[in-house]
């Protein structure tokens, strides 16, 4: 007998990336075997299963950090002190920079960030399948969706693990150079550990040919400075940091 099932709910966001599981597995093997073989053995089969288990058969609007804990425990990968690079509204430039500076790491240069970057996923409580039709949009449907909660959780750990001088690439060509609602502004800044982070170094980059030249003294960057001051973390800021500026020219 075929049981009638309600159709999967129609959300406002894009559905799960086609072949999500295979992509996650492939990226896990690529990262552990080719990108960073020095990391030692990681069980990609187990990691892939823990990833999908975190959200399958669950309400995609009630995702929690706990859902992702088993996955987090399988993918522990601290970054060396002084080598963490955060970014906000500057994804491409930050990643161009770590491609040149192979000793520095954005979240997407660590295993979990590498596996998940650019993908979309969600499940459905009435089914053990992924929902390939639609997933909750974080602005229009719900903020605690499986996708956003994942990024909040991994971003939080990435910031908690950071030590020494930590860096951030910010976009000086938009009004909210520092955006308090972004992952960097909401999650990462508040999860830096003052007892092991000596300083946050911001690099505020302007688009080539843009007229603005001093965003370090803008009010949004000053907000960031004040938040860090309250958290006893030293802040320094440089406009158009040379080594990144060069990358904007190619
Ligand atoms: O997709 C990623 N690789 C990703 C997503 C979210 C956060 C990476 N992160 C980590 C990185 F490590 C960076 O240090 O956080 C930092 C960047 O996040 P941000 O929010 O500060 O920077 P944006 O340029 O504003 O956003 C990055 C992407 O995430 C989306 C946003 O639309 C953009 O595509 N995003 C931001 N917040 C949410 C949210 N709550 C979100 N998507 C879903 N839910």
C-alpha cells in the first residue's frame, strides 16, 4: 500500500544542491588527500554521514548547534596562531589572498568550510530525503534554518580557536564596512577569546577606482573598534593593505 505523504513544504530559498552528498564526500577526499595531506587521516565516509544526519528528517526551521556537534567533533582542525583570516562582504578578495599566502586560513580553507562553501541543503520532517525543491530563506522564512545554523556554528568555532594576531578583510566600498548583522559582526567578533587573541588587524579594501580612501575612520569601523575595546582586544586598521591591493589589479 502506498501511503499518501504531504508534498514537501515550499520555501522561499533555493533547494538542496543536486548531488549534495557526493559533492561533500568528493570535497572531503580532495581536501584531506590533496589540499592538506599533512592533516592526517580523516574518515570522510563518517564525516559525510554526520553532515547529512545533522539535518535530514528534521524541521529545517528548528536547526540547532547540537545537531551539528557530532560533525564538529569529527572535523577538529585548529589554525596556527597569527594565521586566521576572517572576511565580510569580501569573499573573493580574501580567498584570492589565501591562495597566495598559503600559510593563512579563511574558514573555507579548513575542512568543513571547504566542504560546504557555496552549497545549499535542508531536509524535511516528513521524509528521509533532502529537499531539492526549496529550502528556507534566512531572511524570509526563518533564521534558525539548517544552512544558517551550520555557518553560525562553524564560524563560532573558527573564532574561538583563533589566537595571536587575527585578521579581517573588510569592504570599504559599501556603507556598512563593518556590519553588525553579518556573521563576522554577530558571531566571530563575539567569540574571539581575549585571553589568547592579542589583536585584530583589519584591512579595509576599496574597489579599484573608488573615490573613498579612509574607511578605517568611518563610523561602522569605529563601532567595531568600540566592541573590541569593551572585550579587551586591541584593534588596528589599515586602508588598502598593499599585498591585497596588488591582487585587485590582476
Ligand atoms: O558561505 C560561506 N562560506 C560563509 C557563510 C557565512 C559565514 C562563511 N561565513 C564565515 C566566514 F568565515 C567569514 O569570516 O563568516 C564570515 C563571512 O560572513 P559574513 O556574514 O560576515 O559576510 P557576508 O559577506 O555578509 O556573507 C557571506 C555569505 O553568507 C550569507 C551571505 O548572504 C553571503 O552569501 N549569510 C550571511 N549571514 C547569513 C545567515 N544568517 C547568511 N546566509 C544565511 N544565513
